[in-house]
C-alpha cells in the first residue's frame, strides 16, 4: 500500500493505493510507505457554522467508482469526528478544547463496499487539537500574605508568587508568563520572570505604616499586546524591630501618699511609652540612687508596661513630708543595629508628697520583757510601758490590759503612767511565763489604738532541795583497789530551769572518818564514789552505807543528804560482776564460772542416762498370757502372721492373745471349765438352756462390740477338733461329757497345754474328793 500525505486547504490529505481486486477479494501485493502520516491537526475553539474540515483519506484502489468505503473508529469517532464513506473526508462536528483533551487517537480502514472485506490493513492516526491563546494566567495560591522586618535594606526578599497558564507551553507564547506590579510601588518590586517580590524602598518604618497591599499581574504571550493577564493581591506587613526608645509623656510626676500606707503597697504609677510592640516594647524601670532610693522601689507591670512605685518603709508625716527621686526607663532587649540612633532610655522626676493621717499612739518599744520573782507580794510594780501620739495634736494616751490575754487577772496597769503591777502571788511551778497585751488609746480619738506584747518571766525561788537523780545500785568488788571509782552519780532538783542548776557533792561531816569510801566532786553536776582501801570481804560485811551531802546554787541555797548503798560482790579479775548473793559465800574459793557450768552439765547428763536406763528396763518386761488362775481372759486378737500349725510350738507366743481392752468383768469364760465349789457339777448337755443362753449372750456382745473382730470367738479354735492330737477343746463339749473324766493326759501334751492340764487337773481332784466324801457317808 502506498500512502502519501499532502496538505489540502490547510489540512493534511492522505491517499493510499492497493493492488487490483479479483473476484471481490482484495489481494495485497506489497506494502510500501514513502513517509509516516499519523497526525492531523484541528483548531480548538472553532466557531464556524459548518463542521470543521480535518483532512482526507484516500487509497489508490479507489478509482472513483464508489466501490471503496472508508470507515473510522477510535476516540470521538462518530460523535466528534465523522468521515465521508465515499470520499474519505474527515470533519469535526463540534468545537474542541485543547485544555480538555489535547489529542484523539483514531483508526481508519478502506473496505470493499459490497463484500465489506478490508482492502488494506487498518491504520492508526492522531488528530491533535491545535492550541490557541484562550486561557489567562492564574494564581492558584493567591491571595498571598507576607512579612518583612521594618527598616530592611533595598532588595530584601519578601515572598514569591507563581501564576499558571493552561495553554500549551510547547506551542507559541500562549503559556509564557511575565510578572509586573500594578499597585504597590515604589515600596516593592517583582522579578518579571520568577515572580519574586523584594523591597524597593529603604528604611520603611512600621511605626509610620505597617501594612501594604500589592497588586501583581501575570500576562502571557510574553507580555505582548493581545496577551491574556491574571492578577493577585499580596498583603505585606512590616514586622517590628526595636528601633524606638521608651519615652515618658512628661518629665515630672507628682504623687500623694498617705503616711498610713502599708509597707509593700503600691503608692503610685508612671509610664514610659514605646512605639515598638511585643518584646521590643518591654520597659525596665529603676530608681536612680538618691533621696527616695531607701524608701521606695519600682517594678514593671508586665501587662501594660507601667512602672509601679512600691513603699519599702513606713512613712511618717511628722518626720518627713516630701521625697524626690528620679526614675529611669530603658528597653529590656536592645538591637545593636540601632544603637547608633541614641540611648534607648529616658528619665523622669518623681515627687512624693506625704499626707498627714491621724494615727494611733506609738509605743517606744516593739515589745517588752519583764521579770518578777514568784514570791513577790501583790501590788508590786514590775515594769512600765510608754506610748505617745506623734501627730501634731499630741493627744494624751491611756493604757489598759487586753482581758483576753490575762484571763486570771494576774496583773494590773496604771491607765495614765503605764506601770504594770502584780495582783496576786505568782507560782513559777504553775506558770513560768505570762504573755499579756497592752492597749494604748488616744484620748481624743478612742478608735485609734495600738497594742504591744509584754512578756513576764516568773523567776524561780529555790524551794526544793536537790536529791539523788535515781536509786543507784552500787557494788564494790572484793578485789577492788585503792582509789578506784566504783560509781558515778548525779542529782536533780524540782526547781526550774534545770538547765542552769549547779550541784556540789561532799561527804557528810559525820562520815569524815570513813575508812572505806569517799566522795569526789567532778564539777560537772556529777560525783564519784572512791574506794579508800582494798580487801573487801562479804563474809565480814556485805553492805556499806555512804551518806552524801548535795548542795545547789539557788537562792537561798538548799542542801540535802542522800545515802548510797554499796554491796560487796564477787568479780572477775577484769572487774566484771560474778555474783552478789549471800549463798555464793560458801562456794569454794577460786571456783570460776566455767567450772560451775561444767558441774551443772555433768549433773544433767547423769540424770538423762538414769532416765533412759529406767525406760529401757520397763520396755523389756513381758507379761505372760495368764499370770494366775484367775487372770484368764477370753480375748480375740487379730494379727497378720500365719502360724505353723500343730507342729510349730515356738513360733507364736500365746501371751499376745491377752488384750486388756476387751476385758469384761461380768463375762464368763468359754474356754475354761466352770469351777464347782459346792457339791458335784451336774451334767449339762449341749441342748441345755444355760448353754444356749450363754452362746446367745456372747454372740450379742460381739455383735455390739465395735472393737471386736466381726466373727464369733468360737472361730478362734477352728484349728482344734477331732482331727488334732488334742481332739476337741471346746468348753461346751466338755460340759456334755462325763465330768468324771480324767484330764491328766493333758500334762503329757507339752508346754502349750500346761495351763489346761492345771485347770482340769484341779477340777478332777475336786470331783474325786467329793466322791470319796459321798462314799464315806
């Protein structure tokens, strides 16, 4: 296929050719492209009444006989673009906007009009919307806000603005933007290409003008005539710098202050104005050293930057009526760039006039302290207070005691002279200090009063003699040496204060010749007992009594005599106490504590050995099954050992069958033949009512006995019967036999039947004797 592209009426025209068609089918012989034709152009915003012609498609197979049909598919085919099926002309049906869609991709094909068979392969091409300058530049981020410090030099950066043009930047100058200032000169300038705004005027002062509004224009087409333009507003404010010093509105300030003003209160306000704002307007006030520096102080109010004058000391109109001093106001934060402008401070003079106020009386002392002895008679003057009216009127003063501070009326005061006296005897041991309040009142103005505190100390009279501080338990060792201190003691006194008391100690005059002990005063309210000899013996004297005289330093001085009890004790060589008991005297001389402990341990060990020996001896004793003829018990013993039968005569001890827990005094033995003490025993058969009652009674007892095994005691002799050598040993069966039987053969059966042989042997002898007696009779 050969495609060639040529311009027709301002648009490109395409034409292609194919080989001959045979039998209605296209036979493709070759495909040859001389150049690429893949692009058409259409003007945007076309406003004509007819559809806009875009271009023409043509194939060499089209011989003008209308046998070829052209088809169009792709973006906007049929809705935006249409093609003449016969001629191949392409038209745009409506106006197009490049900013909405810059190009359209379509596909064209030539087919046989009859068979609809493609005559050549489908070809893709693009229709581009050719841009026109139909969009003005726009400031998408506007309006702008910026700030620049005042007094900035020319060329200081402020901000940057940016405009966007929706036109095609690759085609013509439709999107080439140029910036300019329409309003805001001569203060600011803008770079035409970058849109950077800078200061254009030096030393712009915020205090003169703070805010500026600049109008910036952006124009396309490189700013040429006919270009479209857009504008934005830039609000620029000048930020403050400290370029202005504080200034007082006047150089002289008058302040009137009442003399009754409280110390620490604000008595006046002054202000220095600073044209700056914020941190740059902060002012610090100071009082220049001079007349008022000691009486007044000044601070800054952080909210309004006022200077507040504070009273440091009380004012006295009668003493001084006028104070004059200077106040300096300076910026707290200086900017070194503007120090050349001059000093950033200002000074003003403040004159304080003190106003006279009718004041209460003033005491000549802030407080009073008085002393009185506790034995002082009532009515004695102990001191005086003085107050005066310092006002010009000099009114007389009257004194009184505040009753709340002297509820017991211990004191009285002269209302004119101010002398204080006692009303009654004072007791230091009860109350050592009285705190009263004296009220001074002006005679011509009773409302004006003042108060002063008076402290009355009640001085102690030495009423109580000293005594020993405690009951001392003193001992002296038998081996004590001469001059040895065996006890340190002190004294106490009920008189107060105890901190200032001094005591002295000495030996009683009656005990000066004491050859055993003496007293040594250490001079610090303590004394010691000193031995005057050695060789103390408890056997000779166990207790010594040492009187000691104690003197105090009170007025008048008091003294007392105390007695110290000294016990003679036995001690170690190093002086440590062993014992002071009288019984210890009889112990051997030289027997130490260790020896005593060893003796006690030996005695305890011997006692333990004896107790163990006795206990082992008791455990080795074994009781036999029957200790006597009467100690025969019918017991059932349950054990887990299996015996060896009749042949085993040594494996089991019959004594273990004895169980004291089940002994019943009122029970009869079933394994022993009943004794016949009177007359011969009548024969009893197994069907006897006595035997049956006996068996029933035994069964009932065993059924109700919780400690007995759950089987009848007759089972105990289950292994003895007709099959054994001894045949049956049942007492029941024995009763049924002739009681004239001879049981001597039981003695021949061995030790296991020794007891039975003895029992029945006695019965046989009793029966024989009874028979002989009957025969005799």
